[in-house]
C-alpha cells in the first residue's frame, strides 16, 4: 500500500539487531532531531499530520515503525519486545543518524516506550512529549497481576498475556473491521470493563462514532496489519510484567522537561501524581478522544511546537 504523497517514503534501517522501517523528513534541518513513536495498533503513518509542521518549524523528523509493526522486523521470541529492546531500538536509531540525543514524542504505547527511554537512557533524551498515556508508577505489584486483580481475566491486557494467540487470530481474521471500528472520534477505544473489548470490536458489524480518517488513510493501516499480523505488536503487552522487573532498580524520576497531552474524552485517566515522577512536566488537555494527534492535528501541532519553542527544542 503506497502512502499519500505528503508522507515520506520509507527506508529500512538496520539497528539493534533488527531492521526498522523509517519515515524521515527534514534532513536539511540536521542538528534538531525529533523522533515520533506510535502506539497500538498503529503505524508511523499516525503522525502524518505532524511531520510537515515539524519540518517547517526546522526539525529533522524521524518516524519509525517500531519492531513488530509494518515492514519492520518481527522477532519470534516474546522477550524480544521488552522495554530494553524497544528503547534500545530508539537509541540505536539516534546513533544511526549521528546524534547524541533527541527530542521524543510518543502516543499510547509509544508514550510508554518514551517514558521508559527517559528512565533507561536519560542522557539520550533532551525533552519528551507524550500523548494519552501518562507516566505509569511502578508500584509494588507487577502490572498484569494488578490489572487482573482490578479488572478480571477478560480485560484485554490480561487476556493477551493469559491466552496467547487467541486475540491475535481473531484480529487477523477481521483486520479491516477491527481497525475501522477502533479508529473513531470521541469514542473510548478500549473501555476498561470486564469483557474482551478488542475481540468485540473485531466482530462488531456496525461501528460507533464518526470515522477518524478517510478510507484511503485507513487502508494504509489495514494493509500494514494484513502484512505483519498482530502478534508482534501484542507481544509488547506480553512483556509488561517483565518490564516491571527490568525497571526495579532504575531511578523512577523523569528529570527532563516534559509535556503531557491528554484527550479529555479518552478512556485513559489523567494521572493525579504525574508531577511526583515528572517534576518538570507541563500538562495540556484537548477536547478529543484517544487518537489525539489524528483527531485534533492542528491543535496538537500548536501545542507541541509552542512547548518546544519554550523549552529550547
């Protein structure tokens, strides 16, 4: 599936023992790198509205399909998708382009990776901007165990871990329907309630809410997941308890300047303790659902560029 003309053409970049499909723009702005990290079940193309604005503002924009996505490598071992591998890919990508550090932007699972990057490789991150998912406090109980106790065995995070392969197969059998039903405006994409919401979405005949994107845009996501399947990306979830253990001895405080952008209609709750762990954070809330940078692209671009200008990005 070709991408619309305004989105960069991809290249395959060998880093950290894998190949990443990378969409790059603004190389003429060398010296001002910014790396955009997508969430689940997304694609680098989810940043299509931000790339031109960031290039015009003078940034060298680097947008990878992270491991498990698109035409990037899909390791077979589940542990190949833990936080050390995912953040190691980003460090190696910055190395590949000849930079000591960069600004990073993450949405959803990409935000989880960017928070982890700032913890594990703090000297490689100048500043960070995260959308939807706030910093997740580590706590005393591994994350999947905690979610299972709170939300039950059918909650999709838990289901992905306890019944490997089941959701993968259902989503792959219904890729177009699942993504069509998921990418809607102002609709919680994954309600935190008992029941396997992802499988329900994949099987629902009639979607709720207004479409987030055009048929042509949706086709980019559908084509990518028809090629890659869902197992690689779901394996990110299957490392949550492993990540909890890997972060045991890491300083839990994010010391860099950070911007947190929430969607006020997103099902993911805002963090009441964010500043305890991210003391240099600024917080913005936009009137939208989960897919913030796609649902309100101009407002998102304005928030990102204004904040970067204020923080020397």
